[in-house]
C-alpha cells in the first residue's frame, strides 16, 4: 500500500481547524498535532495501484496551511509493532 508522511506548518491558531479537515480526507490514516518544527504530521495510505498525490493535493488545498513537506514511505521496508499498550503503565 503506497504511503507517505506529510509534515505541515499551519498559520497561527489554525492547527485544530486544519487537523479536523485533514482527518476527513479519504486516504488519511492519522493526523497528529506535534511540538516540533512542524505543527501537524499526517500519515497517508492509499490502495495499491493508486498514488498518494491525490490525497496530498487535497491536503494542500486546505485553508490555513502555510507549508507542507512530504516524505514517501518505502513499501518493502515497513513493519508494524505491537505498540506500548501491552506493557502497561511505566514503572519508576
């Protein structure tokens, strides 16, 4: 499944509105606000035979986005972990 990560800088105060709009776009797996160089990170996956360009172009049309940077994923170099939930709360 072709995928990409899109890092987004929004206009000041537009983070939540942009996040909510992006979450409605088909092909968007997740969108998260972050404290970093970027305001949002979006994970995009599309069915095999399609390209992520269509989803990325939809994202770029959203009002309140200042800039984007896209990183394409390498399909053959992907694995899913079990996450942290199975470990329970951290111990001190």
